C-alpha cells in the first residue's frame, strides 16, 4: 500500500510518499481497499503548523 507520511510537521517538504506493508485485519475486522484519496489545502496547512484551531476556552 502507498501512503503520504508526515513524520515531522515542518512544512510541505516533510511529506514523503512511501510503500507500506498492507495491514492484516484482526478477528471481527475487515480490510477495505481505497483506490483514490486526496490531500487538500487544510492538510497542507496542518503540516506547516498554520492551520487555525478553535480555542478550547
């Protein structure tokens, strides 16, 4: 399986495209094949630490 990973959120350059082992479902679980997914603008803001979070107060 392929995945975009962000192991250290310092910017868009922190995203790496990696091949990972396909997970094995456990008892009572299923494995669903995802054929397409996307990275959106908020995802890029999160890895740049620029995404505005709501205050907890």
